[in-house]
C-alpha cells in the first residue's frame, strides 16, 4: 500500500469509528430522527471518501501491474473493477 494513502485511510477509519459511536449514542439517547439521519449520511460520505482512497491505491499499484502483465491478469483487473462497482461483465 502506498504509504501516504495508507496514512490517510487509517485517519479516515478513526474518524468513522468516532462517527459510528456518536450515532449509537444518539440512538441510545433517542435523539431527533432527522439529526441521526444527518449523522448517518455523513458516515456514508466518509465511507465513500475511504473507498476513493482505497480505489486510488488499487489502481496505482495492483491494477497498473496487472495491466502491464496483460492477458489473464489484465482481465482479472477489469473483472475486479467491474465487481467493485456492482457492474457485470457482458
């Protein structure tokens, strides 16, 4: 894993942990539903941000290597990316 991306991804997971604990406290405290939903949506955005980092790392490392190898390796890379985005290969 690229060191800078690893550092940023770990930082984001720490933030996500805190956000999830916060939502659990809100639910326990029976706070206003819309406030909980707002926090839940913020968590979804944080997860999307984490996924972007992980995808960037995968593209810069594994996929680059797999495309350079060509053949079955290249096809595996394409299949993995399609699967990551819930697309099927036709």
